[in-house]
C-alpha cells in the first residue's frame, strides 16, 4: 500500500516514517509555497533514511492568509494550523492509499480532530494516519535518542522544511525581521542526520 | 527499554505489539480476575507472535463494581472502562519503562484522555503509549488483513482474553445467561492465530 507522509526532516516526521515503513510503501512529501528552498533539507534527510521523496505545491494564497492570521494573533498557532489543513487536503488528493503526518499526542498545533480525520478519509477515499498521536513527549524523546543521529538548536538556525521557514520569509519580506521575532517565540527544533550507529 | 502491553490475543493488541516491537522489549500482559482461564488464549496468541507473556492479577472488587455499572446502565461501556482504568493502573506499577494498550482512534471504549495519560505517566514515572490511536478503523482492518492470520466470529464464540469473558461469567453466575444477552449487544471479535505466510 502506498502512503504519503508530510515530512519536514525533523525528528517527529522521521520517527513517523520508520513506524509506517513496517506496513506501507512510504513516500516522504514536503509542502512548499515556492518561496524558499527549505524543502531541500527534507529531501536530504529522507535520502539518508532511505525513503522516496517528493515536493507538494501549496497555494501561495494560503500562505498569505496564514501570515495575516499570525500578524492579527501575534502568535503563529492558527496560521500554522491553516497551512497544515491545506497541506493535508492536497496530500489526500495524490493517487495513494493513505496519508500521514507526525503529529504527537502532546502537540497543541497542528492538530486534526477525529471528525476532521474522518471527513478527510470519506471525501478522498484514503486513510489518514497519525502514528505518533499515541506517544507523549517523553516517549518520543527517548525513541528519537535511541534511533536517530540528530542536531538540535534554535528554530532559526536548524535546517528544516516545515511551513515555518517560508512563513517567516514572507513576514520578513513584507514587515521586516523584527516582526518575525514578535510572532515566533524562541523555540528549539531538530534535524535528522540519519539512523544512529 | 521494557514495555508492558495490555494484551487480549485480538487483532488490535497484536498489531500494537508489532509496532512497539521496533523500539521496545515488549511483554504481553493479560489482566485476570481469576474467574476464568480466558488468559490462556492470549498466552497462546503471544507465543505464536513470539512475544513474552505474563498475567496481571486484577482486583475482584473492581469486577463486581463493573458488573454493577453494567447492570445499572443496561450496556457494558462504563463497566469496561472501569476495568480498563484499573488494569492500566496495575500495569504501570510493574518495574518497566513504558505501558501500552491497543486503543484505536475510533474506539468509544475503553478510552484514556490525554489528561489521564499524563497523570498516569507522572504518578508512576512511565510512558503510556497507545500506538493505534492515530489509526482509524479502515486502516487497521487493512493492516490486520495484510499481517495476521485471524479468526473472526461472534463475541461469545471467539477465544479471547479481554475483560469481557470474565465479566460475562460473573453476570451469568449471578443473574443467568439471559441477563448477559441483555447487557452485551451482539458484536464480532477476532483472535490472532499468527503472522500470515
């Protein structure tokens, strides 16, 4: 069975890929608005883990909507959620049996409710799977430590390909770097270099 | 890392065992009130899948409480939930790193909320993992079909070791088989005979 996984090159989506690999032919897919080349980081991480990779074109309009939300709110949560829902919808339109993402139990965003999941499945005739949604933060940290060779650092310095990089870029271009720092609080990210020896 | 999985010999907990086996040393554990030998079915299924097995003594008082709930309600849901919470608490007291069960996304019972999960983790210093909670019914049916050699049939004829068998027995002993049929609506169960060829 063919499965398309929303993939950033980070620890969560990389762990999701390994779990799903037991049952599906996993394709790592990175959404891109065409604003930056951040997806290249995901391509390299997928290659190191041995997974097929492709990019998925996202609507530039959705990026602008998301940025508007973030500026109104003063924080990124609802904008990220908007982009994630769009990406999952796009993913479900591929010719595949199942779609997945790396959402964890303790994530506050992005999050897809059970009702949204069932609607997505019914409308697109796919399974929607979140293989990490039954794992808490501590369990995931343990599994990542045992499994991957990773790099951890502040969000803006870690090579990654989630939606954040492109949205930061739009905000920086239109409103300056000061506004990026206002909207995105400091947090750390991880990037997967490969399976540990 | 050592993980204790609540195990019935059915498809859900068997699939959970296979997923967790990538990361943990999985021990299949079947709760028993000491009323029937139903746990023997789980022991045999675990052996066929190559997993270690042990039983877990459950409090007979909890079984009686659960039966009371079921008779009051006229359906088994709250009674099953009561027993499940007790079993998970007992499981978390074992000398292990993580506990797990086979709860699926679309299960209405048993279900452990995120807050309950975090409380369990904090109080017992374990991870609580539900590896199937990100999989819907259709996805699980597909994976089971591809993975296991199973037997499907009405609940009362399939050899299994969930809490239902013992609770049915208590009700039959105290109130007669007619009351069992009133409380438990007809439903099908599965039993795992092994990995398919």
